[in-house]
C-alpha cells in the first residue's frame, strides 16, 4: 500500500532539485560548444563531439544501470551520482581546456544515467494512479527546463566575447555548490523502497535478457522510435541555438546565450500546460497538434533569419524576430516527451520500470547525439538558417510513430517481459 502523498513530499522535492542541477549541466553543452569554438579555436566539426561524450556515456551506462539499481537501491545510487557531479564541477575551472570539457560531459553523462533511471523508477513508488504519475512526470520535466533556463542566465552572466582568463568557467563553482546542496537534501529525504521486489536472485544475464525482451515488443519498438525522434529534434535545435544566434544572427556571445534561454523557458511553460491538458484531453490529440504547430512555427521563423546583418548587434533588444520566435518551438514540443514516458511506464509493473527507463534513457541519448552531430555537420556544409529545415524530416517521422503507437494497442496491454 502506498503511503499518503504528503509523506513523500521530501523525496519529491529532492528529485525536483536533482533534476534541475542536471538540467544546468547537461544543457550547458550548447554553451560550451560555442565557447570552445570562440575560446579554444575548436571547429564546429570537432565541437559537435561534446554532445557525444555526454549522450553516448548516458546510453552505455543506462543500458546496465537498469539492471543494477535494484540491487544497489534507488536512493544510494542517486547519492553516488550526485557526489561525482559535485566533484567534477569544482574541478572544471581549474583546467581550462577542450579535453576537460569532454571529461566534464562524460562524468555528467555517467551520473545522469544513474539519476534518471533511479528517479523515474522512484516515481512509481511515490505516486498513486496513472493520472498522478503523468502529472508528476510532466511537472518534473517542466522543472528540468526551468533549471535549463536558469543555467543559460547563469552562464550568460559569466560569458564575454573577450575572456583570456576563462571567467566563464567560474559558473561551474556555483553549479557545484547547488549540486552539493542537492546531495544533502537527497540524503535527508526518506524513501520507502520496500515496494520494489528484490527477492529474486536472478543473474545479470537473466535480467539483461528480460530487458531486451521488453524492448523488442512491437509497441515498445514504436515507442522507442518516438522517443529517439523527439530528442533528435529537441537537442538538434537546443544544442546549436547559441551558435545559431552567434554565427547566423551575428549576436554577441553573452546575448546569444541569454537569448537561447527562451527555448527551455518555453518548454517549461509547455510542460506545465501539458500536465493540465493531458488530464482532460486524450493524449494523441494533444501531441499530434503539438508536432504540427512546431513544424508551422519552424517554417514561419526560419525565413526571417535569412537577412544579411552587416553590423554586430549590441543587446538582446536589437535582435531580429527570428531570434525571438524560433526558440518558441519549445512551447509546442514540450508535452511530448514526458507524456510518452509516462504512458509506457504507468502501464508496466514496478519491477519493469527500471529496465524500461534504462531503454528510454539509452535511446534518448542516442537521439540527442544524432541530432547534435547532424547539426554540427550541416553547419559546415550548408549556409545560414537553412541548416534547421532538416528538422522537418524527424518531425514527420515522430508524427507517424505516435499515431502508430496509439493504434497498435492500448498501453494497458503492455506486460512484463518476464511474464511472457
């Protein structure tokens, strides 16, 4: 029997704060991509690999985390992950180099894989019913974007066009201090994990086979394609948005970073709205409309970026409309990811939440890496804002995958792989 919702408030707040810390770190990759080009002379084709250090690490680690966290415990796993992140944040400003940036994202990716699998698995323990699960998931992902928005504002205060002392790296001291606070809160937050059945002494190989069987079911495969396409779209835009503002709209670095904060803010707002709408309207109608409106906004905003700006703009007040409208795509993309995750997880038994979450994180990471690498390559091969028109292709594929996901079978029919 679940405990009353109020008794779970401390751990709910702890998960919120930990998610916001990772939001700042994971999505600082777009800022770092811009900064390593400007500060270390790294080319776009080299800078694009920073996303890979983050996402490929997440993918590899997540594949095994889903099998191990049940043995270690959700809370203990999260504590170790946050500790690693705290340490790397304080180390980052001490070694201003491209390889240190790679190490940062590798460590952050490793830790986030653990935190995301354990956090999403924990939601089943601290919520009651599918509606509360869906609502909490939407709010969690919304606060992730609030953290991302705060990260852009934080780095925007430290980044300068001329920065021989690498002052921008000092922002990581602040992030490290917040991470330390998140670790303390997590340690003090009680979590009842007695509902998770750890009585079976199955081997890692047995658990791995169950996870793979879970992932190859037709409905799960369609879901995985949907998640992959969504993250490809979001990260393809978000990771290169500061570069878009700086290189295409010709804005100063600090203004480019602050302006990029519009997208996570729009996503946060969209997810709060999604948490409300998805309680009242069937999810397929909400999500299909969101994809269509995202494509429409992209087609409206990108032609506005085609102007040749002959002079460097001074402040964000001077930016062209494209810089203000294009990031608002996040408002419409926002509800898709948490809704799909909740639909699949709330239909599975608790013991399958960790392995399914691992699959979600793996393919989310692969989608993020693919999107960022694709945009990095296109920035060298194509001119101006035309780079972002390629996003229309995965938007169409996402739309098709979601419709197939809805038509294939009701999510309530998904069963544990181990039961089949």
